[in-house]
C-alpha cells in the first residue's frame, strides 16, 4: 500500500475512523449500564438495611406503657423502702436524742458528743435488747397514720365547701377557712397524749434520774386516759394544756409551714439546675424523650426523697431549742422523773434552762446524737441512690425493656435516612 492510500484511510469519513467511533460509543454505553446497575444495587442494599434496622427497632422495642409501668413499680418500691429504712434506722438515734433532751442535766452539752451518743445506744441495747432501741415505735406509726388519714378525709369533705364559699361571699370563705384550720388542729387532742406516753417510754429506765412507770398496756391506757382528762376545764391539772399542749400545737403548725417552704425552695432549685443542664446538652428530640422518661416514679422519687430529708434536717435544727423545752414540760408530773421538775410554764422553763443549765448551749442537749442522725440520713440517701442506679441499669441492659440495641438501631436508621 502506498503512502497516499494509507493517509486516505486515516482521513475523516474513512471506514477505519467510523469503526473506531462506533466501538467507543458501545464501550461508553456499557459503562453507563454497569454504573446504573451498581447504583440500583447500592440503593437496594441501603433500603434493605433501613428496613432491617426499622424491623429490629420496632419489634424489639417494648411498648411505652409497659416501660412506664415497670419504672413506676420500681420507683414506688424504692420510695417506700427508703422511707421505711429512714424511719427504722434513725429511730434508735431519735429515741436516744429525745431522752437526752427531756432530762434536765447541768452542762450536758459538754458530755453529749457523738461518741457519747454511740455509747448510749450500745448501753441501751446491752441492757434491753432490740426492744430497748425502739421504745414507742408502734405509737409513732399509729400517730402518723391517724394524722394522715384524718387530714385526707377532712380535706375531701371541706375542700368543696371552701371552694363554693369562695365564689359566694368573702366573709363566708373566711369563716370556712377558720373552721377548716380549727378542725385540722383538733387531731392534736387525741395525738398529744399518745406522743407524751411515747416520750415517757423513751425516757423511762431504772437509773439515778428516772424510773419505769409504764410496764404494761394497762399502765399505758391509764396514763392516756389521765392525759385526756386534762382537757376538761374543771380538772385541776389542766395547766398542762396551757404550758405544753398549746406550745406544741403552735410549734407543729410553724414547723409544718417551714418544712413545706424549705422543701419547695430546694426542689425548685434542683429542678431548675437539672433542666438547664438538660437544655444545654440535649437536642429537642432528646429533651422530649427525657421529659417523658422523667415523668415516671423511678426517676422522680429520689429528688423528692432527698429534698424531703434535707428540709426535715434543717427544720429540726431550727426547732431544736423549742423541742427541748416542750420535752421537759411533757415529762413533768408524769412520774418518770425521780426528782420532779417544777416549771411554772413554757417561758419559765426557758428562763430556768438558760439560767440553771448553762445558757444557750443548754437548749441543745444530745447535739452529738443529732450529728449521728444526719450521718445516718446521708447513708440512707446514698444507699437509695445506688439502688436507683442499679435498677435503672437493670431496666436498660439487653433483653429488658428499653434496650441499648434498640436505641443503637434507631440511631443507625436515622443516619441511613440522611
């Protein structure tokens, strides 16, 4: 082939050039078809993964109602257990503190260290066993049950009356409010003899200062009836009503208001700090799920219990001097003291305690046992916190209600959809 003929074959429109262009087009079309096939396969795999993860998260996730029921049951059990433990474990310490507060002793604050409080409790156990550590335990439970039941029933009866009186007339509303307050305080009439005899049970012992006056249920009933007779105006010993019963009612009313105020203040501060931290660290979807989660008893009992214990400790510290005066007046003329005191009234007891027993420090007998009580409350709160964390972990491990695998599957599903 000559050179000119070869150059002719390479020119535009020749058969060689036409065949080359046709081959390139076919290769490009084959590559496009292969890419389309790969895209369809990738899309199908992605959709299959989404369907698989959605199926796992849907079928393995329990119903919200079942999770809520489990958490509520666990929260109620923890709350009741914490309250029972707090009352049962702190009772021997409280009983020892009440005994020291009721007995008039010169410069008792120098003696009443925490170590002396521990030795007092150990001595009571060695000389009377476990029963000596819980004098009047059942009376306290009976008094609290009666008080709670009476207040609940009274509130159900008088609440509609007070609401209707508020709409009708201001004067009628004031009268109904006074009536409801008076009826609410009326429960203290049968409860005061109960608490007084419970205090006598805690104080009495065969020692240099005290004797045993309640040896059986018959003795308790006789003393209870004798205290009830003090409410009758003709009875000669009704001075106890003015000196002890009225101050104790006023103290209970004030401490209840102070306790509620401190509780609300602490709880609101705790809730505001918790909500601020949640808003800073969580997305809107996480916040809504956390809000639904925190509505169960399991996640709300501990803040309420902790705030209740803290507010109770603060209130007791504020009312400690007045409690000391009232306890001294309650055991007076009861026969439990070998050398009976002769306080003429509430303010006379304050004056003589200040002048004869060591100034302001004399109003804080048993302060070391009070420190033990605070320590025991802290231990109970810590134990309830770890119990809460263990139960929460148990409810979130694989195979239980709100599993981690389900949460991970849901996050993977959301990521694949993006």
